[in-house]
């Protein structure tokens, strides 16, 4: 049985305080409806298992 491994991903963004509402809106939109081509969706869904 292959050894299991954990993969941690960290993203750090910097922006001005007055830009926070717009940044959160764009991030929420990207999470809710990602612009990922269906052709690559399954590959990305399983990326952390490689």
C-alpha cells in the first residue's frame, strides 16, 4: 500500500484595506463558479492525490 502524504497549500494576497470588499466579492465568485474548462476539471479535482 503506498504511503499517504499530506499536501498543504497556502495563498497569501496583499491589497489595500479599501479594496477588501471587492477582493472578497471576486474571490467568492471564483469559488462559486470557477472558470475551469470541463476538459481539465477531473484532472484538477484529483491533483492533490498525485
